[in-house]
C-alpha cells in the first residue's frame, strides 16, 4: 500500500543573525560527547525558546477528542488527521519535557492509550498508521515503521524519566513494540527497516526509508532487549549511509528519502517509487537525517554518524554562504534545489549537524537564531514537531534512551 506523507506547508521567511552572549550552561539532558558545540546564548534563553515552542505545540496539536483519558497529536498538514509518526513525536517530546511540564506523564500515557486503541491489522502490537477526524483507523489500518520506532523510543524515555513501577510499565510496553518491529517491520535477511508491516511483498521488501535509520534508537533497542539483532540493524544502516554518500552524494553527503536494492547495493529510489517525483532526492522525509544522525553523533563517542553529518554540515554551510535563510525545501543528491521556499523541517535539522563540527560555532549561532525566531505555524504539525525536538537537543534537554 502506498503512503503519501504530507502536504508541503511552507512557512514565512527566517530571520537569521548572529547572537553574541555568554556560552550556555549545562542543562538536564544526556551529557554530550566532549567538544560538542552549543549555541552561544544563555541556558535561560535556550530553555525559554524551547518552552515557547512546546507550549505552542500543546495548544495547537494535542487533542483529547478521541476518548476519555486519551491524548493524540493532530497532523493538520498530513493526508489524515492522525498519523503514527506524529503520535511517536508526541510521546518523545512529552517524555523529554518531564522536568518542565507537570502534565507530561499524563500526555505520554494518553497517547499510549490512543495508540493501543488503534492496532495494526497485521500485528496488534504495532500502531495503525492513520486515523481520520473521527479517530477511526483508515487506509488499510496497517503500520508505518517510522511511527512505531518513535513510539517505542518515547516509551524508553518515559522509563528513564519516571521508571516503570507505576500504572504503566513503560519498559515492558517498549519491549513489546520493539519485538513487534523486529517481527514485522525489519527485513530479517537484509537487516534493513521496512516501510511498514505491509512492506514485505515483492515490490517493497528490499526498500527502506533513510530517515528510519536512527542509530540512537537502534542502540536503545539493543540495550532494552539485550538482542544483538538491533546492533546488526544499526551497523547495516551506518554502512549504507556511508556507501550512499560516497557513491551518490560525494560533495553534499545528502541522502535520499527512499532507498531500494537493499538486498544488494543500496541506491536511491526512482521517481514516484512511493510518494512522488522526489523519492530519490533529499526531500520531505530525508530532511530529518541531519537531526537523527546528528543526535547519535553528539550522544555516543565513536559514532559513525560524526563523519556523515559533518559532510552534510560542510556542504550546507558552503552552499548557503553561511546564511540559514538560503536553505531550501529539498535538494538533489548533488545539491541542486528541487523545491523553492523555506520550511523548518529542512532548516532546523542542520543545526544538530553543526553541533558536531568544532569549526562551525558562528554557523551554529546563526542557525540557532533562525530556528528559535521562526514564527510557528498552527497548521504545520510536521515542522513544529521537528523544531521542538531540535530545540531539545540544542538546549541540552535531549535524553538518549
């Protein structure tokens, strides 16, 4: 089954500039690898920016309309009112805000209740990927791997924040979903994540989504389960990232939305493989890669992602002349613009990549100003959710499970 992810909602232009104030103090999240850059603004300024976006997200995208005790994340710019990836984002964001929001635990528990009320038809321990405005599962009621990966990760964060001795055993819930992902959303032969629990048929079983190759999530899954399978999945994707960069994006380091031929030599998907003409380009899925890979690079010493995201960072800094306002909404793997206009899901992730490069403090500060001064859009769940998660990292409030 095909999945169309979202409409491209392009927001207002960025305000970019350099801020010169004292270096940030440490925050409450996971300690970063020594040498990791942080924005050159006070911790209070960073926390205030995070809080502003989080409060906006709660007001505009959280709803309790789907049942008593439930919360769900509205995906106003997607094809359906609720999508699995959005519920995963909601769980992760809320768990990481545990120290700042007394409602955070209720939100996580409420999203989990919504997720469990909408199981996939193919594996009841996975989440049906889409629900309509009446909170009913639609479009086949099967799963999307990116959503399940994030839901499981959010539960592991919840376990770190609150433990699992209360009314919800977060760790057990996470392990249940992780084991279901292994069974139904990973190709057991190639060790690549599938597109969903519907992706095992001939057309899609040797394809994957680069933004699902989240090394930090896969490390956490290996630790939570004691299953070395997840280490194999991580190292396989790490190798594929390097191969794709070397063969298809030697000057940019950019990755394609979708990858095919995972049973032989992975390569970018052809146009209209699944979602549209830019399926083999750096587009609305792969825009998350600098953030996802960068999060691992700054959290785990020796991460393969360090060199991978530095390549991306070097290119985008040069391609824009150091001006975040020139970051566009998609590129070919060689760096040619595919869509005009700016969107936070393309701009914000590059800030995480910049954190890995000792020579990019001024660039990081410009990106900080761009990301933190963007006026959030009440219809753009995707950009707002990504911006909050990037701000969690930039502000030192990120938690690695």
